[in-house]
């Protein structure tokens, strides 16, 4: 049997990848549709309990409720305590604190 | 048909040429795929969490009023609630009771909260993260040390749903009496005040009126809360800047390596091709397919792997970064909200520069006399 041409192997590779991408985009569409119930449940809980933040960073008091923080909380643990929690590398201070002329 | 066959022949030749430098090109593809994988993972994660936050936090209180004393948040007196109620446009006002409790056994911070509809004294509902970190289950007893040093014994009557872990993992819902007993907060105070307004367009005006009425307060409107999560995984954040800089430098090295010229072997190859009758346009076409073969294959593999990483394995590789020093970390699976424009941007930023950087030096080599190139 004649060996398969290299270009055919390459096109098969591309086709498989594109098919996978297509399947993943279908997965994304279906998953977003399916997630409506879960998102509603979370939104309902947020409304009922009057929550303000995602429970992503529980390492420090001021990283747990990012939207409620102020200028002093990051520095209150120790006199030399500059921002040193890893989550400080992922999020910025709330826009409210970064606005000029609206300091506290 | 003839055109197609010509392209296939050129691709056959290009792939054979790439396979002659197998080790170098496979290493290149692995690095390329990894760069796309990291960038796409960050992109997918950031987009999904931002979108999810914007949907679920839409139910947050419209305005939260904090009281500040000497720049720090203090408890808000009950009297403020009455005062705020009188402001025109305010529909309802209530005091919120919540605070942090550090549990030394687990080494974790918990959020204690009093739900508005109340909770039975001596009983609590807890988030799944608390059950995991305390190795407890429903019906168990959880004792909290009060401000006097006495233990407040609470029975876990139920757990909050797993689906809601992203907002409830560290929550302890307790009764007002138990909350006040643990923290020693008298009935005249609340942690902060929340309010709902009749017309959401008046939020800014009402926030200003509250500030005028009680100058020691800081009103936080809902938009501020929603905007907070817009900056999560923003490229300007420290860690992201490092990742982006690393990926950017890797691309500059790729492009530099390609654009700074071809190896003697590659030049010789182009010379021979020209000598046996290939046109300059054929050589450029061959190099175009070479650039495309490497960059497109790596891009597709990187994007697919990133999708699996973020939405099927719950971003396992990011977990240590997100977890930081926290003991309690929620288990959650993100909804795949994909921004197609971002994927296209990543495509244009990765595939195009590499392909162009492959073509340009070959065009220069292909336009000189084959005899001088081969020598």
C-alpha cells in the first residue's frame, strides 16, 4: 500500500483540531444554557443574604471582601506589612479607591 | 485542481524539510503551544469569572453604607438607619451583621453572617468549605470562642449548596443573638447598612445625600462592587504582567531568531530550489506553509488544551496561585463564557507575526542569485 502523503496527515491533524474546536464551542453553548439554573441560584443567594463578593480569596480579611476594602486594611497587620498576600498580584484595588479626588 | 495539487506538493516538501530538523522544530512547537496555552488559559479564566461575577453579584445591595472612624471601618449606629430612611427615594434600609472569625484549629478565616430572615439560636448553616476544613458534617457541633473567651456552642443544622460555593464556601449563617454574643456587639450597632432605592438612576444622588447627612460614612454603590471584579486577572496585575512579559519575550525571541536571517543550511536549500527552477514566489509559498504549519498547529493545540484546563479540570494549574495562603478554597466549575473576539486577537497576535517573520528573510534570500547563496 502506498504510504499516506505528508500533506494528507497534516490536513487530517488540522481537521481533527478544528472538529475538536467546533465540539468545544458547542459544549460552551450548551454549558452556558445549562448553567442558567446554577447562576440563578447563586444570584438568589446573593440577593437574599445581601452578599457583596465572591469567595475566592479567604487568605486575609481584606481580600475576602474586595469591594468593601479601604486604604488601611492591607497595612493593619504589621507596621511593615505592605501588600504581601498572593491574591494582591491578581486583583487591583477597587476602582473606587483608584479614582482621583475621591480618597475615602 | 492544478492549483490545489501544487499547494499539496509544496506542503509535502515543506513538511519533509521541517522533519529534517525534527528536534529543533518539535521543541519550537512545544514552546509555542505552551505560550498559547498559558495566554489562552488566563484569557478563558478571566473572562469566565468576570462574566459569572457580573451575573451573580447583580443581586447585591444597591448601596452599602460603611461608617469610618479615623479612616477605618467602624460599626454603624442604629440611629443612622432611621436618618437614611427619611431620604427621598429610599425604599428600604436595614442593618447588616457580618464579621470575620479566625479558626485556629483549621487556620482559616470564616465569614459569620446574620441572614435577614433570621436563624434559630444555637443553630447554624455553613458553607461546604467550612465542612471540609473542619472535617465536620451536618448535625455536628461547632464551638466559636467569644470575645470574653467563653465558648458559644452551635449546631450545624445544614450545609449551603455545593453549586453556590463560589459565594458561600466560607459562610456561617447564625442567629443575631449568637452573632452578638460571639463578637460582643451591642444591639445599638450593625456592621454596615444596606439600602434599596426606588429608581436606580438616583443611586449617585442618594449616595451623595447620605454623605451629606452623615459625613463619617462611605456609601458603596452596586456598580463599584461589579467593577471590582472587572479588574481580576487584569493584565496590569503583577502576576499577569510577569506571565505576559514572559510570553511576549518568548515571541520576540522566536521572531528575532527567524527575522535575523536563515541558517546556512536553509539558505543553501533555497539556492538549490532556485537552481532547479523554483520561482521566488514558490519559495515564499513554501515558507508561508512552513510558518503556518508550526504556528497554526501550535495555536490550535494550545487553545484546545487551555479550554480543557479551565473548564474541565477547574483550572488546576491556577489553583495554587488563586489559593495563595488561604486554607479554605471553594470548589467551583466555571461556566464557559467565551469571548470570540479575544480568541481572534490571540490568533492574530501569535500566528500572524510568526508566519510573517518566517516569510520575510526567505524572500530576501530567494531574491538573490542562487549561485551566490549556494557558495
